[in-house]
């Protein structure tokens, strides 16, 4: 056993851990150790760095923790597989590379909780801007000099063109930037892809500073527990190379293990529900609701076959792999994109204050892990409600740190969740059945014409849905009895020497993919940990439905063509698509008096028709 002293031991070299490793080691007098259980993100590894290879790490023990839920009672008792990155960069090295901040109202909701006033949109926006270089251009909402370089998807193929036309035919507006003034609407997506390579948190934050003398990064280092003395955490135990190391952190241990890993380590150390810990024979250090409040996003795919050869399906054939690889090395071709290049956000009904439904369009019909591709050309939209009122738990099963915790999501367990799923599926079908897709659609593959009624939709979702891989909220910030982490310091309540900085501290899951808000939390936490003066809040406008807000930023001449008192329609007021062949559910969509925008035509519909040969 060897022992060494550090100022900060960061447990987890994933998204938040990479950002903190960079920021905390910026002071050359501060010694920082980053411990990552997975291996390094080798630059020659195409499964990490090729954007189109994103399905390959899923389910692979070299990259993935391979979590699985307990049997979900409202999903027929099936277990839901849940991938989490086990490699330097964490899930930012294996995710879909979609960069979405969420809606400003998400953070306003955070700030309504007691003690959370400094986590409103105005206080968080400077940290969103600090992290990024938005290649589409810096402005009042977007940053231009941060380590995360963000490219916007081209979304210029015929299928993407049809998608943008279809959403407008349904009455929904386009938006310039879902991370800018107005999230509501449809747009090309920002992606953490730069010059045909995935730009993970590790590549953006850790690799540029890995030679700092005061920063040590150890991979294949699995933390087995926190060491404590009374109510103080003094360090961590971890396994590397078959030896047990003890590192006493002179100042702090910072947990960045994510919504599953951080609660597990806290509970193993006696920080959690006292009665549950005592049942396992663990001495109680602090009685806190660790592992409660688990939130996530569930998703399904609405898939259509295409009667035109315009999808990327032919490129999946093995004979094309050498060409894909060679083109990718030249920073071009099919391998250079994650293909999640566009989508949008809408409100499911007029009672919803801000968007609660998300769409990701993909020019191929395939499951996220690469399985079950359509036999021929196809396309799909990934959909899911964003603000489910379902809550789950993460609880250790034993004192063995090698055993995955018991994870219960309770998907589909509330009436509101089930209602939103019905609204979501109907809204997505309405878009895909608009006239713009008529030249392409050869019929719906999934769920298919046998799924029409509310009950049939819910049965299909229960059978077919997958996690969108956004677990969060299991060690929530706040000052109330239901909180674990102090929002002003990121310290665990009642325990010295340990902080938590990752998705587990969210009070509520955000509207969209969670990578960007995790990075924002890490950037803001870095200043809190180091005692820096926080960045000054930015008071910029942002769109809110129902308040007479202009559709575009104030002063934009495009507002003259839009009645500011008319909000974009919710799904309940969308323009219905023509009836499906053979009939259809008349409640699929409801008519509305809505305004549209000029459809995307011309170059937006040109190019990219891979040969089947």
C-alpha cells in the first residue's frame, strides 16, 4: 500500500471530471489527481473519435459500465439497459455528440428551490459561454473562446430538407439556435464534433493540459471507497494494477462519478439513508436522501421506410467500411458526422409553459446501438417527453464496491407521464406524415399501422422504449430536507472534505441532452471550489410562450412578419397531416390557425445520394 497527499482527488475522468481537472490545476501550487476507472481515450481509436462509429462502444466492456435497471413494473417487467462511459472522457466519449443546453426556464425552475437563486439562467449563462467556441458565431447567448468547439450540423440532404419542410407544414416554426434566444422550434443542432472528430470533454479539457506538473491523470483506477475520519472524508481507496493505493486528500475529494457512481460511493461511505445503510451493516456518517430523485429521459423511434435511395443505409454494408475509414482519415465522408444533425422542441399542449417534447431526426432507420437496421433505405425521428414526473432510486445492494447498485427508474408509472407519451407519439407521426415526406415515405415501419389507440401506443412504448441515457438528480443541490449537496459550495451536507460535481446534483433533469448542462455545472463549480469571484450574471432576453415575446430576438426585422401575440402552436394545435392510407386515428392531430415560415428548398434539399452499389 502506498500513500500520497493531494489537494484535490477527482473521482471520475468523465465530462465534469475532465473540466475540473483542467480548472483546478490551473493554479500551479495546487496538486490534482484525476482517477478514471476506464482506459485512456487513445487517439487511434476510431470507435471513440469517428462520429459515425458511436454505436460501437455501447455494450462493449472496454468503454461501457453496462448498467441495467431492475425489472420495470410498468414496462412488462423488462430490464432497461443503460450505457455509461467507462473511458477517459466518460460518457462524452461514447454519447451521441448532441450539444443542448436545455431551456432557460429549466434553470429558472432550479432557482425557485430554496437556496438555489444563484443557479438561475442569468447566473449560469456566463458559464455556458465560457465553456464553448460556437463556430456558428458568438453573440449575447453563445461563447466564442472556450475549449469546447461546437460545429453545427449541415443537415443538407434530401431527407433533412423534407423534415424541415414537414415541421413547417405542421405549423411549427424554425429557430436559429436551440441553444440561443429561442429553443422552441426546429433547427440544425450543435454537436461536439470538430473537423470530423468527436471532441469529448477529455480531448477539450484534459489533453491540452496533461503535462502540467501539478496534474496527475490515472486511468484503469477504480475507486473502491472513500476513507473517513468521523464526519470528514480524508481520501479514497482505489485499485490499479492489482495494488491497493490510499491517497489522503489534504483538502477535498470531488466526486464526478455520475448519477449512478457518485451515490454508490457516498452510500458505501455511510452517507445516505440511515436505515438502509444500517441494514447493510454500514456505519452512518450522515443521514441524507442519497440515491433518491433519479430522473431520466425515455425515447422511442418512429421509423419509416424510404422509397427513394436517399438514406445513409447503404454505407452500413461491410464492403463500404474501408472507404468510410479512408475518407474519415481525410476528415470527410459519412464517418465524419454523428448524423444527429437536426431536430427540435415543442410543447405538447397549451398548458405547458415551455417545450416538453424533443425530436432528433436521423436519415436512417436503425436502433441507437446499431442493431436492427432497416433492410433498405429509411429514416426516423427519436422522440421523448422531457419533464416526466416519474422518480426513481439508486441504492447499493451490498458493501461490495464491484457490484452495480440497484437502479429503479419507474418509467411510465404516472398518469402524466403516460399522457405525455401519447401526445408525443401522435405529434411525431403527424410530422412524418406531412406532404413533404410523400416523395420519400414507403410506410411506417415502427410502431406500424397496428398501433393506433392510446392503449396500443402505451403498450408499444413499454415494449420498445430505450433510455436516452440522461440519468441525473440522485444527489440534488438545495438546502431542504430532500437535498444532498449545498448549492453554494458543492459540499455534501454535514460532511467535510467531499463535494459532488456531476449530473447527480441537478434538482430536475433539463430539457434535452444533459452533456452541456453537466459541463456548465462543472465550470461554475470550479469557481466555487477555488473561491473565485463568480462570473457576473448576464441579463439577456429569452423566448417564453404566452408572454407576448417576439419570435426572434428583440430588434430582429423578421419579427415584423410574425404577430408577437401569436405563439408557435403546441402539438394540440398543429396542422393535421392528410389521413393515412387505410384510415387513421382522427385525434392524430388537431387543426389550428397558425403561421408558418418559408420552407427550406434549393440547396437545403440537394446532394448526398449514396449508391446501393
